[in-house]
């Protein structure tokens, strides 16, 4: 009985318009994010190679070790390969570190400081697409899965045939979940194939394993959002109410809680300000000069 419900829900998803729209949307957004991320990575890699050549020429031309330590030099950090898929903290991390004999390492430059849009909205990567766009799609994919049948009266008809509620719920959840994840997984595989075909993108076993774990994390996140939407659909009786509650849940989980968590962490565990940090650096610098 569970198999029949699973097959019915899966066929309804795969043969319907929702899966096709989700596949087209996921593929388009994933490919745009990969192309944009690859261009940024190649630009950052070119800057790193130029900075490395400049540093070697500077070290080769400087024969006085004291002058080299006094005036200092700068080291550039190489870009991360997987930042093409998920930027993480790379947009907020410094790209260049300045070193000197009588000074502490000085971080300089970041993508967030150069591009205010990235600092406010974040980078357009796969993580942003899955969290914001596909998370909402997972909620809207299921908001009428149960309450819609309540309104049409088909749910009572199914339960009247000695069908256990848990079997019906599990069948609907697994069938619709597979129907949701199938187009997303296909779009993710196409994005990974496009990512592998770009030049200057070296990948080893560690990077491939991280990509697999990244895909599993995306699937787990969408499964949680899907289960939340199904839960809302189960406890409501009207599709309009379930739709409104899914939108509210998406706004709270994606927009409010991440921002509130940062503010709460700042309140609970205060961090020192930039002025206090610079004052400590100045004190250490004075101690070293004595």
C-alpha cells in the first residue's frame, strides 16, 4: 500500500509542471552562479599570481635585510577553488597581509569592502540559491499536499478505505520529496559538470569529496524545509492559510533568524571593538621598540 502511494505521488510530481519549472529554475540559477563564481575566481587568481611575481621581484631587488624588514612586504592569499560554488567567508576575509619588522601583520582588502552589495546581500552562490530560492520552492511544493485534499474531499475517501494515516503521510512525504529533489540534483550535477570544464580550476580528491558533502547538505536542507511545509499543510484546513503560513515561516527562517542570531551572539558574548584591538597592537608595538 505504501508503495502504491509513493508511486502515485512521485508520478504526479515528475509528470507535472512543478518539477519541470523547478528543474529549469534550478539549472538556470546554478549555471549563472557557477559562471559568475568562476569569473571572480579567475580574476582573484590572476591578481594573486601578479602579486606573487611582484613580491619575488621586490625580494630579488632588495639586498639589504634591514631595509626589507623596516619597509616590509605584502603577501597575497590564494583564492579557494570551491569558492566558485560556495563563497563562505571568502568575501569578508582579507586578501593581502602586510608584514614589517616593527609592526604586526596588517590585513588589507576584501571583496565585501570593495563591493557593498556583497556585504549587505551576500554573494550569489549555490548556498544562497538553495537557502533562499529553493527553500521557498520546497515550502510551496507541499503547502497543499494535505489540506488541498481536505478541501476537495479526497482525503476522507482515502482514509475510508482502511488506509492508516501514518502510511498515507509517509507515502506522500517520500514520493513528493523524491519528486522535489530529483530536478534539483540533476541541476546540481549539470552545474558541477560546467564547473569542471572551466580552466584553472584544479580539483583533487578532497575537493570532490567536499562537493559531494555539499550536495548532501543541500538535499538535507531542502528535506527539512519540505517536512516543515508538509507539517503546515497537515495542521491546516485551507490552502490559502497554509500558503500564508509557509511564507511567514520562510521569512522567519531565512530572513529574521540568521540576522537575530548574529545580534544575540554579539549580546551574549561581546567582542572587542576595532579601536580596542588597534590599541592592543599599539601597546605591543611600543613594548617591542623598547
